């Protein structure tokens, strides 16, 4: 990782503020990306011919403001990615903002969450389509979409052709979406979550499960969203 930092030792602006502002500009301009490894204090001391206390004060300010963080035994990393604060009903907003990558396509024949939610019996085949959603190059969510085969035959073809879930459900299969019911829970990141989202395993996570129903109130699709808790916060307005 390379980063240009210029300091003016004759300026009235304290040196640690100049360094902090230069690093912040690099982060906000995406010259430094989320989870980039920062130079050590010693490396910056040597490069800029400054004392370690000056560099430490600059880093401490950036940590306090949430732009970098220290991970014991590993170093200091950039912490700047897309954040979402809003009501849970806008969870599908990610689909319109994000680049979607299909990470996995397969079948399941039983699941303690999916099958009861979709009124299915064990053994009935269900497509499991796993997406990774990224915004500004940063992974923000892992999304599993479960389509019962009896309602959505050959959906594996359409998910590669269309990104929008509503287009697949309403245009290709002519179901009418009447409602979406979502529930929230908190968990720790699994190994797969950590791998796809580039976060530590056991990281605090939000899990949102959504049941999509058609105009006959029949549950037809189950969606599981996995989102790191440090950049997603759900706020509901109580009237």
C-alpha cells in the first residue's frame, strides 16, 4: 500500500493534525480502501522524520473518529465502508444499490427455518441461490434466496439473466407479490460469512429473514440476509 503524506514543518497547524488530515483525505478519496493495512508508526516516523508520539496522536484521532482500527498482533487497518441506518423494511434497498455476484447455486431438501416458513415438507426440492452484495467495491451483505422448485422450475437460468428479485418473481413466473414479512436476529459470523464479507470469524452480525407472499397469501420465497452489525443499524420510528 502506498500513500502520499506531505507535512509542512513551518505551518502553524500541528504536525499530527496535518498527518491525520492527509490520511483522512486518502481514505475519503478511496486511495485507501476498507481493510487496507496502514503503515506502522515506526514506518511513518522513518518516512517523515518525525517522532513516534506525533504519529501516534494522528492515529489515535483517526481511531477515535472511526476511520481506522487496531487489531492486536496484526496491525492498523482502514475502516471506511458503506453504512446503512434505516428501517428494516428497506432491507431490500441493498439490491438496488449493490453489485450482486452469485457465489453459489444449489439445492436443499430440508432446513429448520426455510421449510416451515414456506409450508414445505422435507424432501421437496428448493433452490438455494447465494449472492454477495458489494457497494463501492466493499462487500456489504451475503444473501441467500430460497425458491421452491415446484413454484420456480429452472430459476437457476433466470437468476443469471436478471438481478432484480421482483423481476424474476413477477415477470418470469407471473406471481404477484402482496407482502414481505421480515424478522431480525443477532448472531456471530460463520466461516463462510467471514470469507465472503472479508471480516473476522465470529464478528457481530445482523440476520434478517424475509418471507415473500403472493396475492393468495401463499409463502413463495424465503430470503436470508447477513450483514455486519458495525455498519448496519436498523431504526424503527414509533408513532
